[in-house]
C-alpha cells in the first residue's frame, strides 16, 4: 500500500489523474473501474481537461461502473449511470460499446451480476479501479460486514444511506433500498487501486483502513493486502494518521532509488 498525502483536494485529484495518464501512455486500451460520489469529480474533470488538450484519448479505453441503485432507471438523475454520463462520459470520446454499467432494473439480478463479472474478465480485468470511501470505511456499496471475498451482487442499503438519500428523491417511493455493487473480491482483482479521500469527515475511516487491522467491519482495510493500492488523501483526510511523516518520507524518496544506487556504484 502506498499512502500519498497531498496538500488539498485539487492536488489529490491531480495525482490520480497523473497516474491514470501515465498508465494510459503504456496501455491505450486501459480498463477503468469508476466510482461515483463527490470525491472523484475532480479526477473526471482532470481527465476531461486532458482530453480537451488532446493529451489523452478514450476511444480504446473501457469503463466499468462500481455500483448502482436498484429500482431506478438509467435516466433517473440520481442513478449512477446518469452521474457517470453527466460528469464524465459525455465529455470525452468513449465508444458506447466500451462502457459497462450495472443495470438498476435488471430482468434477473443474479444473471446480470454474473454477466457483469464475465464482462470484466472478457476485457482482461480492470487495470485501475478508482474508489472513494464511506465514513464507515465502505468501498463501493460494500458496507461493514460485507464478505471480504464478495463478488458483484445485490446489497441492502443501510438506514443511514437511505436517510442520506431521502432529500434527493422528490418521489419518496423511489428512494432506493437496495443496490448492486462490485464485490470486495471483484475490486481486489484490479491491477491497481486508487482510493481517494478528502476532508476531515473521512479521517477516521482512513486511519482505520490504513493503520487498523484488516476487518470486514472496515471494508477498505482489505486494501492492505493489495500490492498496488494507492491511498491518495488530502491533509484533512490524513489528519488522524499516526505515521504521517513516514508516509511523506517514503513518497518523497521512492523515485530516487536508481540515483542512489548509481551513486554508490561510482564510488
Ligand atoms: C457511496 C458510493 C461510494 C462512495 C461513497 C462516498 O456510498 N457507493 O462509491 O465512495 O458514497 O461518497 P463521497 O465521495 O460523496 O463522499
């Protein structure tokens, strides 16, 4: 796990954009896993900017959505499909056939989840999964107590999530009670994971995920077992980390290994 602490939200998103851009330069048909929420918005803005500046092209990139509410159509303004369309897809040149979403109104939930996993496999697996984090340490919609090896499936939303969603639904009958989410096992198969967290309200979850034990009670703590997980946080989200100065030290020195060795060899 690599802990990257940036001064503010803007720089935090810039780091994620840089890593995605570097990966794309090496692999034009990158497979991305994409999260919703307010945290990754700056990442999508940064990628859109690269596209407009002709620094990046999305025509060969595939995208998989991380989760979706069950029971609302794609065109509903609160659906994650709508969010992705509005905040990212419509601004860049993804090919429609390369965009994969979980369907909020599937005919057969189990078959749909199974097929989604198959599609991820068929594209060769997710290269970079972008994640936010819930205040309780959840990733995707894998709430505390989710199996750490779970696959894409239906989940029951917590009472807190339902309460938080209530203001966004004019028609209260439409407030989702269930969702579909990639499982923790699915997420862990991604080659690289970029988890972003901003603000003091995420600092406790970040501390527990990075410095606490691996536990289903804090789903993001499983990332301690991933060899390419990068936790990118701003100062506020890093606020409760005990080993903050060590993480900074490692980040500042990690690119100097070759120079260090070359220097030793010439002596
Ligand atoms: C929801 C989403 C998560 C997201 C989380 C945090 O639960 N399912 O994918 O990470 O919210 O959202 P935000 O970034 O708005 O704090």
